[in-house]
């Protein structure tokens, strides 16, 4: 990567995720210790004053890699020439709300932002959607950006991936770094399928090491699937620092590559792999080389996993049909 600043757009910049995310990006956690970054921050008009306060704090960190910060409420200006776009801004779920309730509220944001990226972003733009419902918002943005290749639109399931790694490490009593080859399949929602059957603990099959199917079904799966709601219940607000961390890790790995011999979970437009209908933005095991991801091929899917993958993919298809009927795609 050259030493010219990389232009990184972030939306929802005055929100709680960004209060962690922006400082991680500016400190070098995203693109490494030698790559300058230019932050381009989008907010809605009433939040611009709060965003000015966040920018004052960024200034007060004197980050050597932060070359400049621009803020605004006009996506066409903020997205001008951006290389990376992290779409975080959306209304978060509050207690008792399901993600489906958010489809309509948040869908309009992603049509406008998809169009603005299409017309103004750099040719090499990579777009990662964190704002919920993340998979379907990414589908809306992608569909509204016909000139940007589909594979440049991803959604975030890395937080689910990280949650699953820790649950497995704690159950097995091993350091989290010993847990590899985790896969989240499907939607970033309570239907997601965290797959233990291809996961490894110190190079051995995790399902065999743990050897406790009751724990898998009654503890592991629901804990990971409902972790977002559990955090909302406990904190009174949705996950923020861990979501920011996952957003950084996904984009970092997409730009700089995945660890040798392992894979990560990324929600990407399906090419039909593993029976997931083409075009749905669904989470798969992926590796990244030279800035391009590939879906890991050839994993055996048993009947248990097949049923779980089919259920979460069916939810994605329902969400797609709902936003289609709302005229958003
Ligand atoms: P927040 O309410 O603190 O911040 C959201 C910000 O987005 C607000 O400042 C709001 O003004 C702004 N915003 C709203 N519409 C916008 C628009 N059109 N353009 C630009 N900015 C806009 O919420 P948060 O806690 O930071 O969460 C942000 C989103 O991330 C929510 O949708 C939340 O559900 C989601 N989330 C996703 C994951 C994941 O793993 N995918 C994890 C946690 C949270
Ligand atoms: C999460 O997984 O923490 C977020 O997506 C918040 C939510 O609404 O579940």
C-alpha cells in the first residue's frame, strides 16, 4: 500500500459504535502502523454537533497516522473518492424489537447510500455494512450501486464469529488463539448457525474434543445466536466496543488477508455455494488473498448443519422479499 492516505468513510459517526471504531482506525488498528488514513464521517444533520465533539477528541489524540477528518450530512460529498466504506449508521434495536422491525426504518438509508457510493466512491471501494439488519442492508446498498462489483459489498458477522470462538475456548478451557476454523453461516440474527463441526481446537475437531451435543444444541448455539439481545438486556444498549472491534477486524482482514491456515466468517454475496441462493448476502467461511475473498469450498455439511443453514438462509430470502416488496431493491 502506498503512503498516500487511504480514504475511509464511516457512517453513524456520532453513535456509540463509532465512539470506539474511529479511534481504532485512526490509531492504525485497521491498516497498520505506517498507513495514513483520511476519515470521512457521515451523520444526520441533528447529530453533526455531537460529531464535532468527537472530532475534537480525535484531534486531542494527536494520532500520527490521521491525515485529515471531514464531516458532513451529504453522502455524495462524504463518499467522494473513498476507498473503504464502513456503513454503521442505522437505528439500533432496542429492548423487545426484532431485526425485522428495522427493515423498513433502515432500508431507506441504504438505498441512498448505495447510490451515493455508486456515483462518488473510488473505483476500488470496499463496503462493509454493520448497521442492522446488516445482511439485508448490504443487499439494498449493493442493488442500488449497479456500477460497483457485487463482491465489494460485505456484511458483518465477525462479531458472531468472535463470540463463538470465546464460547468454545471457555468450554474447552483453552486460550482463544487455540480455536480456529470457526464458521458462522447465514444471517446476523438469532437464526445464524455457528458451526462447531468444522471448528478446530489446537488442530483437532472441536465437536469431537468437546463431545457434548447437548451443550452444542442447548448452550453454545443459543448463547451465540442471542448474544446481541443478552448484551442489550445487560447494558441497556446494543453492543458497541465489541462491534467496533469486529468491524475493524473484518475490514482489516479483507484488505490485508486472512491468517495462514485459517479462515474467517464474512457475509458476502452468495455465488450459490453450499446451496445458498445466488445474490443473498450470507455468511460463509472465507479466506482473503491480495484483497479478494474466496468462499472456502468442499466442506462436508451433515443433516444437522444442513437444516440450520437452510433455516437462516430462508430468513435471508424472506428479508429480501420484504425489502423487494417495499421497493428498496
Ligand atoms: P447509535 O444509535 O449509537 O448510532 C447510530 C448513529 O447512526 C446515530 O448517531 C445516528 O444519528 C446515525 N445515523 C442514522 N441515520 C443515519 C444516516 N442516514 N446516515 C448517517 N448516520 C446515520 O447506534 P450504534 O450502537 O452505534 O449501532 C449502529 C448500528 O449497528 C445499529 O444498526 C446496530 O443495531 C448495529 N450493530 C450491528 C452489529 C453487527 O454485528 N452487525 C453489532 C452491534 C450493532
Ligand atoms: C449485536 O449482535 O450485538 C447487534 O447486532 C445488536 C443486536 O441488535 O443484536
